[in-house]
């Protein structure tokens, strides 16, 4: 600010085109790389005894956080592949994913045949720039904690 004239003056080093900010990844040595923004309040609710989510649900949710691609892209692994990594059967993984989806922590991204691919709800966690997260949350619902009750499966009647 020029105190004599009251004129706002831009400082020269802000206009210097040679000073460009490079995109920097955080260096959490020895495990450098991407990081994910996760609301601490949500995590505290997930770990509460009355959350409706078990340790297996949390393990699967964190598996999705760790293995999902940048942004709002789905994790394209089959239930069998996830089960091999986490030590579970595909039917168990499917049931766990169903509850995480019902609670809004994971959102359905695409279906190919009978396989459903999920992505992490950007309101629960996001991997990428803040500007991209603003766009990603526009169509995302809020996660529910405690978990919604899963409807009882109907048994087929004998014919």
C-alpha cells in the first residue's frame, strides 16, 4: 500500500513468472507418496462401540483408502482379490461391502456384469486436490454412523 496516495501496489515478486510453485508430494520418509484427507470426527465415530461397524468393516474401509486410485475413481478389484489380500471369502467381502455402501462410506461407481465396483465416498475421505474434492462431493451423500440396519434376507419357499 502506498501510504501517500492510498494506492494498492502489487509487489514485484508476486508477478515474477520465473517463480512457479512445483507440485509437491508430502515426504513421510520412509513411506513417501500420496496422502488422504479423512475427517477425524468420522473416524472417531467409526471406532465407537455403538457405530454398527466391526473391525472387519474398518479394515475393508481402510483397504479401500489405501488401494484406491487418485480422486473419485473406483477400486477395480474383485471380491476374490480383496479377500486374498485381507483373508476372507468373497461372500464375506460382499456382505461387508454391502454394509459400507448402505452406510455411505463407499459409493457404487460402476457395474460390469455381476461385479459392482465401489469408490470411497469423497465426504468420508478424499485423495486429491481440494478443488477436485469440491466437485466430487456435489453428488455424494453423507456417510451414516451408526450403520443402518441391514434388511433380513428372504428365504426362498420350497416349491
